[in-house]
C-alpha cells in the first residue's frame, strides 16, 4: 500500500512512523509512506497556505489552491482521499479494514480552523479520531496509518494477526496477565494456570462481556443488534 500524507508539519511524523511495526512494514515494502509538505504546492514568496475566513471570525482557513494542486498531482484513479477532520465520521476498526483494501491513500491533515469547504469535493472519506480539540490533523493521520498498516498482509506475524482477527469491534479485550503468578500478593486467576483451554476460553469470553457491559454498554448494544441481524 502507498500512503501519501499532506501536512504543514512533516517533522511531526519523523519519530512514530520510523519505529516498530510501521518501520518494519516499510522495510518489508508492505507500506510505501511519503510525508509531503503542503507548502510545496504554493507559488508565492511566503509559501501561503491559509487566509482569513470569508464572513469574518477567528483564525485562518486552509486555502483550496495548494490542496487541489497537490491532490491533482498525487492522486490517480486508485487513490482514496482521506480528510482528517473534527467533523468527520468516527474512525473505527471497520473503516480501518475498508481502507486497508485500497492501493493508495492520500491523507489530508487539517490545521488552523480547518479546510476551505470546496476541498471536500475531492474527498472520499472524512474521519475523526475523537471529540477533543487537537493542534492539527497530524496525530489523527498517524493513528489511521497505524491502524491500517497493521491490517496489511505480511505486516503482523501469524499469532499477532490472529489476535487481530479475534478483535471484535463491539467487545473489549479480556484481562491479560504474565509472570509472576503472585505479584505483591496480587495473584493471577487460577483458571489461567489450570491448563484447561476450554475453561480459559470461557473465562476470557465472560470477562470480555462483563468488561464491555460495565465500561462500554454502547458497544454491547451494537453487538446485540449485529448478532440479531446475523452479522
Ligand atoms: C474543533 C472541535 C469542535 C468540536 C468538537 C471537537 C473539536 N475538535 C476541534 C479541533 O480539533 N480543531 C481543529 C484542530 C481545527 C482544525 C485543525 N485541527 C484539527 C483537528 N485538524 N484535524 C483535527 C482532527 C481531530 C480529530 N480527528 C481528526 C482530525
């Protein structure tokens, strides 16, 4: 998969995108990631990318010209243009799976007060990673890259990928433990030491259901609806 990122802050991507799974995915040529500075598509001495909002109001708005020129240069018929924005649909694992099926993603990172509305005419997906105020769209773009890259064939080992498959969008993970069995008097549940795989599986399912109903009843509701619909 090829991923191009259009941002005003390329340097923000240096650390996270060069470590761990994302680094290995690039070394294994499963991911071709290019971080691009939006200012490279400006033509004035000051490399202007923003301007005051029509109608007045605080802050500045990202101009359409540089973004249109960049997309027209970088996108092809196999490209999915993804806008990261507080106004986008919530980014979920199902969307990560959908995006992982495409050959080329072009991620647009917002800044200032956001994009000129006309940019949305070129966008295939508009995504938000959550309802909180951020500095710009760089971190959300990294979240999307991380979630999608893990789903690419050959990126995760077999065990990890099966763990990925076990993740159900509507169920929280069960509690995890590792050595020592007794840490400062806090003991690992006996069932996990029993060697009874059936009992372990049943305990994990029960724990996941309990944890989900206590912490995320919204997910449980959606899970029941999906099960009723036979999904
Ligand atoms: C404004 C806002 C309003 C109501 C609820 C949440 C909110 N978040 C923001 C916000 O983060 N403002 C922006 C910061 C202004 C445009 C540049 N910034 C930004 C955030 N670009 N993209 C994002 C973003 C946030 C969450 N998910 C994806 C992208």
